[in-house]
C-alpha cells in the first residue's frame, strides 16, 4: 500500500473531526478507510449507496438516533461519512452530535469539494472540523516514472493499476468533468460547459484572457469566469495570480489556471494517444504543469502556508513560480525547464526578477542529472529542487 503524505492520524490527533476534500479518484475513501481500521470503534456511512442516501434523506434524524445508540461512555466512536455533499442536511446532525457528545464522537467527512455545500447553505461546522485536501500521487509518495506521469497523470488507480489508462481517463472526463458537474447543479447548460472545458484545456498554464475564452466557448465573460471558479472550487484546477507586492497590481494581472493532473489535461485536449517526445513544446508544457502541481501539493501537505504566484513583465520576461508567505518573507523564484541542460539564456527571467527582488532565492528546476549554477541561480534536478524548496 502506498503511504500517503497526508497522515490523518498525525493531523487529527486523538479527537479532531475533519472534512477530507479532493477530486474523484485521488484515493479519499481508501485513505479514510485505512484510518478507520486503526481506530478502536468506528462506523461508515456511504452516501454513494442509494439505499443509505434515500434512508437518511427521508429522515435525517435517524442518522443522529443510530449514532447516539452506538456512543457509549469510556470510548470514542469515529464516523466516516463518505461523499457528504450528496446529503448536506446530515451536517446539522453532525454538528449536534459533536456538541452534545464532546470527546465521545468524531467525524471524517469526505467529498469532492465544498462548493455544493456552500451554495446550499450547508452547515460547515464553524471550525469544529478541519479542512484537509487529498491530491493525486506526488513524487514523495511513489518513485515516479516521469514519462508515464506526464502522459497519463498520477491518479492512484490509473497510475498504479490501470493497464489501459487512456480509456479510463477519457471516461473520467466524460462522466465526471462533464456530466457530474452538471448533475450537481453547478452549471445550467452542459453543452456550453463542455465547450468551455475544451478551451480551458488549450489555455492551461497561460494568463487567462477571459474575453477570448468566452468568445471561443460561446458564453459571456462573466460565465467564463464562473466556470473557472467551478473548476477551482471542485479542485479540478488551481489558480495562480501574478506576483506583486501591491495587491492592486496583483488584481490587474490575469491569473493562470492549471488542471490538477496531466492525464486529465491530456484527455481534455484529446492528446492521450499522441506521441510525447522529450524535446517537444508539448512535453515542456506538461513538465511545467506537473511541477507546478507538485509544488502546490507539497505546500498543502506540509502546511507551509506559501502563496503561489507567477511573474511577467511588459517586455516578456517571466518566472514560472514565485512562492511567498508575505511581504516580509524571502520569496523563492522558480523557473521550470524540461531540457536536461538549461543555459544561462534560459534563466534570464530569474535574473530580471532578482533585480527587482534582490532577497529572492533563484532556482531552475529541470531534468539535469547534476546541479550547477549561473551566479545566484541554482540549476537543480527537479526532485532535488522540490526538496530544497520545502526543506
């Protein structure tokens, strides 16, 4: 079994409740059930089971009554509610039980995202449960085959087990990204969202030109922005804003959006069957998406509290990632190159960034087998670079 970086036992301690959010297929249920197997007394409520869901939909109070029957003095009951967004009304009962039986019951509540819960005005427990996120596999969890990770992504069941990942990834896009988002009432017209998703895949990792994306998708600018918000809230994509110490300047710069997994990105773009050559432009963009995702995952798992930005000037100088905890923090500027031997001309963006931010640490992460440097810029193998960022 893969040991995930998100250690629920360490995070939750003896009595903490938590939401565990993540896209479908990242292993939430597997991780949660493994956690429950190590608890003294536990109960699982699977809301993907239609009979279970209908039973509590008709009478949410039954959920409370059954659990109160199992709560006894002298021990703690741990309850897993899987896919809690299917029945948000249960959160009122969860709230009551946490307050009424302090120290005797705790909950692990899994779901694809908090968006439907928030939109429906569901009880999010007001700090009584932490929010945790689970992501696809990262390089600290498994000895990754980089080429396979760039082509088919790192969803656990796809990366570790699936001998034919392409059909599985296509089905994921068709049934989850398109149909299920629509079924959850997050969008009104599924055909416009499907067109938008195709355009968003082509714009992955580029500063978002909302006007052009809206025009190509056949929707309004406001709708295009809302669709991106849906992708972020459902953890299908993450957003990176432009770097500046000025909040106003940050707001004026167009954000970038990256899909959460390279395999899903290739499926959205219809490129799963295409050859992936290391010297190609496409390989470089996938390598960037992969490493930006690795940084985001480690920042989350290790609870470093960094905000992620990109930096670009009017003259075209650019840095792929800037990590910072605030204006008093020393920023880390990261350039990502897929080639094994970046030259000094490849890190000009980092040097330009340093002229405005002299305290910054400058790193170039690439496929080189050995580290070297250009002045203040350290060129590192990508795994070594990730360790340095999060040392």
